[in-house]
């Protein structure tokens, strides 16, 4: 077991605490060690896509499931089945779970607008960004499909009730109808300008929270608190503004909309509001990142102790395995050097595998 204080000179961030790797206290089978080596070298990009897929799947699955319960309870006259509070809380817990599970692998984007902002402000590779966005949208699509299958009987009952009441055409493809649990729809007869403003302002606030949570010099938000803060901000805007229509995530919107169109056809497309729901959060997030970087953040501040330990360990892992850190502003030249490098830790792994 290695407990020496190791230097991270190559990353500019010394690790001044005992380094104890998980492999030191919990050895893995040889086949898992070989797969991990492969994953770190040739397949790390795929692991990052899987992490983004899983994260979006988890948070959308939790939130949409609660939303279906709310709508089903309302349509079928069972008001105790769900509520707006339940929906907001489910999204909050889903996002918290997604960040805590997947941040270490992919950097925790989970939203195309965050990925695009990372490309602009953190030199995140554009090709990798496109992979992330595809995985994010696919994760939302699959999550919505699973929720639809699991709630299928109740959704069918809701549709039958709406048809019996003669309300199918006016309710089905609105936020109050079964399709509205998956695809997001504007308020019937509402102002598109108001919907745009609602989407922009709330997405801006969410993005500010994300950027603040990612700031390692923010003494008010230690890394362990970041997932909870972001989740609660999402819940807050849902509680306060989702009745006025709110998407706040391109992947959530497009994934859910494509799934709804798979089931119900072009009727589920959402009309003119669809573009507002899918795209508005992107400029809002970019603007929030700009505001934070220009006026709220500073590269001359000192890292908080908890953030220092978090990012030192995070960078140490990537340096040991020759992995480019996603979204930390490292250029392609540095990436090629680190990926091609074989560290002493990798050599030790090779020796251990060969002995077995």
C-alpha cells in the first residue's frame, strides 16, 4: 500500500496528502484490471459517453416518473398519487444522484448547454462535446421510453378517460395530458414571448448555480455540496415556474419529445414552442457562464481546502492513467502527451497482472 506523499508536478497541483488507491485495499480480478487499462487508454471516450448517458437517464427517469404520477392522478381523479412538489423533489434527487455517480468519469455535463459552454470557456474538445450531446439526448429518450412502458396501463386509462370526456384533442398534447409528461408543451393560447422569457431566466439561474458549484475557489460551496445545490435549484424553478412551461435542458426536451413522437407521431411535436423549449437554455447558459467568469469568478483566488483535495485526487487519477481531464482547459497537444505516457502506476499494474 502506497502512503507516500506524491507530487503532481506535471499537473501543477501537488498532492500533499497520503495517496491510497482503491486497488491497494480492494484488489480487483485480473480481467477487471485488464478492462480498466483498456478503458483508460482506447475506450475512455466511450466510458465518458456512457457516464453522460447514465446520468441523464437517471435524472430524467426520476423526474418524468414523478410527472407521470402527477398527471395520471389528476386525470383519473386520484389527487394523492402525485403533486408538483413531488415532481420538483424527484428531479432534485435525480440530478443529485446523477452528479454523484457520474461526475468523476465525464466531468458532469448532463446538458448540451453545459457542454457547449465548456467548449467556449474551458476549451472542451468539440468532437467530444458532440459525443456527449448525443449520449445525453439518447439517455433522456431511453429514460422516457422506460417510464412509458412501466406506466403504460395507467397512460392508456388516461387516454380513454380523456376521449370519453371529449377532452383528448384539447388536453392530450398539453402539459396536463399524458404526452405532456414526456414532451414539453407551451400553455395553450399563451404568449411565446413570455414562455421564452420564463425559459431564459430560469435556465440562466440554473447555470449560475452550476458554474458556482464548479468554482473550486467558492468557499460557500464545497464539492460535496455542489450536487445538492444544483438539484435544489432545479427543484425550486420547477416549483415556481414549470406551470408557465419550463424545459431547462435540451437533452431532456429533445429526448422526451422524440420519444413522444415515436409513440404518438407528429401530433406530439409541440408546434412553435418546441424550438423555445429545446434551444433557449443554450444561450441562457452561455450567458450565465460569461457573467460568472467575467464578474463573479477569479483565477487569482485560493482553492478551498475541500476543493483542493477533491481536484488534486481527480487530477492525480487522470495523470496516473494518462487521461485528458474533460473540461479543464487542457489543449490537444497536452492531451496527446499524457495519453501516450506510461506512468509508474501503470507499470506497477502491468507487473501485478503478469504475476497473476
